[in-house]
């Protein structure tokens, strides 16, 4: 059991629930625009997406351990990695193998869908694989790219990739829906950087909480929250999302206290932790609710 726990640790299994929420959104746009999807293809898309998430998590754990960052990070339940490799350095190679296998699974499933749907999926697939490999070793050191890469991967690429894999075509509906997790997942990583400022600075990382400070970054967090909800309203207003998708606005009731908490406790890590938890709930619940709205034909 201990060996299994050590293998699963770098995958960050509790956080993989974000992936089905984003895939559901893509499945919802596919069904809403075409009326039906292939159930086997839905399962394959989900496997490919979860593999991609496992891969980026395990690569992140491996490279953060190798750089020494994980040894300097103050972990919280929502940030700072799983802690597996600092506690069991001998598992580093296993984490790298896990990341590589998951990366290969994602690529193979992508090749399958290209054989079925043609080259339409190629740009999304290549960019997605690039983000998996480049996030920890390069993008995380650039403040703008590091801010936008998470939402690009889980929002635009995962939602639109699901839609294209299931329908063979691009859609403004899928793009509009993808903006919801785009802004929210950018926020997920942004807020999770607050506890890691000193540790990240020690290894040369540059992100917004470092270069403009936590307080200013908390207002960026608030702006991205607002834009996620604006995307839902705009999508419905423009006819790209059904009226039922407005149920995604329900998470505003926790988004407001999450923002106020981020502003108030930007410099107090321990008091910020409950708001990191609220942020995780917002990230999972909002795309799930919008996806359910899309399925309510």
C-alpha cells in the first residue's frame, strides 16, 4: 500500500477531478451543437485528458524536486506539490516514468482521433503536448506565459479538443465555453503561487505574486473571476450557450468571499488557505454546472 501511495502521489490524484469537469464542458458543447456523440469516443477523450493531467503533474513534481524547489516550499493542502519526492527521493525516477507513460498515452489517443477526424485536431494536440513538457521547465519562469498556460491547457485546449475529437469541427460555442475554465484555471495556479513566493524566487521563477506582489495579484485574481462569469453571460447573450448554462453563475456565492479573502489575507498564508479551498471548488463546480446546462436540451 505504501508503494502504491508513493506512485500515486506525484499524480496528485485528488486534483484530477478538474479534468472531468473540463471534459464535460466539451462533451456538452458537442451534444448541444450536433445532438449526439459516440460514447466510446467520450471515454477515450476522458482517458487522454486525465493522462495529460497526470503527465503535467508528475513532470512538475519531478522537475520541482530536481531543482530543489520542493525542499523549500511551505506546503498547504492545495499548493506546494504532494510532498512525495522530498519524503522519498528514491521515487523520483518512478515519477519521471509515470509522467512519460501518461504523456505517451495522451499522444497515442490524439493520434487515434486524428485518424478518425483528420488534421483538424493537430494544432490543439501539438500545443497541448508542448504545454505539458514546457510548463515547469520554461513557462513557469515567464510571468505572462506562466499565468496564461494553465487556463490555455485546461480551458481552450481541453474543452475545444474534446469538442473537435467528438465532432470533427471547431465551434464558437466550444470556444466560448472554454473561456470559463480558461480564466478560472489561470486563477487556480495564480492563487496557489501566493504561499510559494519565497521558495519560487530562490530558484529563479518569475510570476505575478513575485513581480507585482500578492496584493496586486489578488486583484488580478478578482478580474479573472469576473471575466469567467462574463464569458457565461456573453455566451448566452450571443446565443452560443443555452439559457440553462446560466446555472454556472451559481458559484458567484463562493467566488465573492474567495476574492475578498484573497485580498484581505494576501500576505497571511495560513489565513489564506480556506480561500485556496474555495478557489478549487469554484474551478470544479463552475464548468460542471455550465456543462450540465449544455446537456439540458
